[in-house]
C-alpha cells in the first residue's frame, strides 16, 4: 500500500495504540481517556505532548479513514474503545512493529537506543536483529524507515520512520549560526539523560521501601 502521511498527533496516537497493545495487552483496546493519557505520557515520549480528547478523537477519525486505527469491536463494555490496524495494513513481524512503534513515539534513534527502548515491547536478543529489522523496513515498497546522515560528533547513524514523509535533518550554517554540531545531538543526549533519571528515581524509591522495612524490624 502507499505510504500515508501522518500528522504529529496521528503519529502519537498510532504509536501509543501499538505500544499499549504490546506492553499491557490486558488493557487493550483503549478507551478514549486511556488513549489520551497514553499520548500525554512524560516517559518514553519525545516530544512530550498535552493533547485533549478532541485532539485525539480527530486523529482517530482521520486514522480510521486511512485504515490505520479505529473503533474496536466491543460486545462487552459500554465504553467505546479503539485499536490500531497497522498489522492488517502492513503484515508486520513482532520485531518490525515494535521498532516502528518506538520510532513513532520518540522520533529518530540509533540502533542501540532502539534495542534498549523497544525491548519492553518485544525482546531483541542482539543488535544484529535490530539492524536487520531496520533493513527490512527500509526495503519495503514504499520504504517505511530511512537512515539519516550521521551528524558531526556522533558515532552512530540514526533511523527515522517515513509515515510522516521525509525527515528534515538539521544542517550546520557557519554564517547564520542556525545550527551547530553540538545542538544537533541535544535531543539524543536529553533522551538518554531522561532514561537515566527515570531509572535512578525508581531505584531510590525501592531503596526507601527496603530501608523502611528494615527499620520496622527494630521498632
């Protein structure tokens, strides 16, 4: 099928639906409220958004027209629920849909970042599986993923999805100073730092709970 150009909100809605199907299948399909919350998560999202129900409802309407998402058949609950239809549209493997979802949710990333971040959706035993998966997505007709030019000062190239069209790559303008080698990597560094902070916060919470339990033994 032809590549369908998605808006920023459509991209976030679609990525969130795929993510929740893979990480919390017991709560999938999603109600509108649950989908809004998923789109606005502060973790595993770049950029962080603040969408309301009308934003998400409109994105669902247009995704339905494009055959990529829509209402789920639900004979049990009275609450309307929604699901993605990427599998029907593209017949992805589990590796492919996990990688694509991560690109939809966080934008361009290196294979190493994709392996660690997409692992919560599907297990990647080694980096070679990530790279071969990316190549399959690149070789689709039309391509669904592209490799971006390596930025100055970086060791690895980043990959981006093409469901929203061609990806604009920042360029260094020595005259106007519109971009610099350091600023080109800011988003990637921030994403890594956010991951580290999130992990540290979780570890601190666990340590506090363990210490509280330890103290109780002597009270």
